[in-house]
C-alpha cells in the first residue's frame, strides 16, 4: 500500500526546488554566453585578404554579418572561437634593424627612406612596435667590430661611435613613429675576441670565466649608451644562438654556463647598476633544444628570478625538421610565469629570382599562428631591409627580408612575407589577449586575439591549392566565408 503522505511530501519538495532554481541568478558561464550572443549576432565583420596570383595585398575584400550559429557538420570546414577562454597578453611584432639594414637604408633617397619607415611603423603600414638590434657586430654587418679596444677588460675605451654612422639614426627615426608600447632589445653575437677561448669573434668558442664580470658590465655600458642617445632599451637576450658554432660571430654556452652567468653576473650587475627594470631573455636559439635550456635555468630560483622569459628562432627547419611547437606549449605549461618570445627568423639562401616565392610567406604564417597558439607573446623578424644581394653580410650568409631595396634603381620590393606578417601586426594591438581558436580541418590554420577596445581579430591561412569555404563560429554566432588558394585573411569584428 502506497504511503500517500510520502508521495505528497516529495511532490511539494520538487516544486519548491524548481521554484528555488528559477529564482536563482544565472551561472556566470550562462551570463557570458548570453552577453557574447548579443555582442556578435547581426554585427558586421570586415575581411582583409592577401592571395597568390591576385592583386590582393592586405586588401579589404568583404563585409559580412553574423547570424545565429547552427550545429556544424562534419562535411563543413569550421573555425571555432570561444571568447570565454583567453590566454597570454600580446607584446607586439617587429623586426631587426641591423648594420646591414641601416647601411642599405642610407643608400635610399629621402622619399624612399620615408616610405620604408611608414610601411613598417605607421598606421598606414603594418604597425611594428618591436625592434631588435645587435650588441656590436653580427654577420649582417659589413665587418666585425666591438665597442672597445682589443684587450680592454676594464672597458675604458667603450664607445658606440660606430653605430652612430648608420644604425642609430635609423633606429631613432623608427622609434619616433612608434608612439606607444615600443619594445627595443639587443642581442650579442660574440664577446670581444680576447674574452674567448678561441681568441676569435667567429667560429664559436666560449666566454672565459675570468671575463664573465667584464662581459656583464659590457651590457650595462651598451644600455646606458643607447639610452643616452634617447633610445629606451626594453631588454637584452644573453646570447644569440648559444649552441651554434658559426663562421660568423658566435659563442657557445651550455645551459649550465648560461644559467650561472645570469645568476652570478648579469642579473646582479643589472640590479647594482639600476637596470633591474630591464628584461633578460635566455636561450635565443631554436625550438628543438629549448626545453633543456628552460628546465635548467627556470628550475634554479636564483637564476629564474632574473629571467623575463625565453627566446627562440625557427632554424631547426633548415633541414626539413619538425618546428617543435609542442616544446613551446610544454614550457608555457611548466613555467607559466615565464614568457615566450620569437626573437629571429628569416628565409635563408637568397635568390633575386625568388622575391615573390609564396612559400616564404607561408613559412611566416605557419610559424606565427602556431607560435602564438603555443603561448608566445611577441614575434621578431630578422632584418627589416636588405639589398638586391640579400646583404650586406661580411661572410656571405645572404638571406631574404620582407622588404628589399634595389640600390641600383632606388626601388623598394615588397615580398609576400611583408603582407603575411602585416595580417597580424597591422590589426592585433599590444596588450591584446589571445582567445581560444581551433579548426576542424588541418587545411586551415588560425589564431585570434581581442584588442583592448574589444575588437576581435581572427587570422586565417590557407596553404592549399584550392579556395576553401568555411564557417567561423564565435560563441553562439556564425558567419560563412571563402578564402582563396594560398591566401591569408584577417577578420575584424
């Protein structure tokens, strides 16, 4: 026999719970989804496109409108943006002003000089805000040089006078166009010859322990000299490519040697010199060995406290190697308070016949999308300008740049790489936040950031030989687009 009192009690309890739930405020997750649905539904999107075999170069190509999202199908290509999941802050994008860039720049007519600066550093161009340079010479200098007389361990003869001929004037003109969020940093390729085991700035060798402190003092001298010229220094990397014996300026540090130089010399020297606000970046080499360097330095609290983050290049792909983006993800997960910074990349083996080789640009697009999606905060190209030989370079290590100058004709040559970089740097602003973005097919690559003014930027790359129609789903809204073959798009909404 049923106990009707129990049944009545349960029924009343159920109604009570139901009313209670109805009266509760929505969860935060539901609130955000509703807000996002309102914010994108029926709102416009501006599409900018660069595509091979067309005249499209960062060209506005469409204005579209979001509608209510429907369940995506497996037969469709889709990009999914989840604005509830955000990641690292964006530091910026830029390139290096080397001796080579500055020497080529000086050969241009005044109007072409101004055109180049506007192309990189203005709103009408692609809005670079990061500048890297070398501490004295590198391979992209006309010859090797330092800032002291050979043998001057006390640095009494220290002078940046050589840089005042070409490099500093160009840097000053560039920095004058970067109104906010300038990131200017410097990297040494080699200590002076007398400080090294091989007594040569070239061909590797190591920094002798008896010169560790003198070399640390050298960075301080450099920073103060440049700041006396009105160029604010954001920071330094400890050594360019510390595991590469090169035929140009180079110096080898094991992970333990770089760790000890940082914690015993460079870090404390910056503190004692009033430069503790300067950022120190370790490694500054390829992604393949980056985990070992991060583990060795960041696991040591006395070294790690001086390190802002870790820098990396892309040259492990020289021989067709895996770019090892997973190594970056692992470092970001293992050391979340440390930053990832792309410090150098360029297309090697210059040929004047291949200025417009599209795969060069796609190498940039693939690296930038995957580096940012792995947690990278900033991205620095190599030389911003080279001549018609891919130089000058004192050891004939000739390379491509996004813009070349033909000094025979006073012409600027804009390569596809310039426009591919611009799809990021022109629209994503410093202090933007990366937003969760994934694709349903590997034929498309994509990343997204939200700027401080709440404008979203999604960058999409198609490396295939055919156009691709796809859907962009942002929270509960969607829009349908087509990207041409071998193309890059920036979607602003």
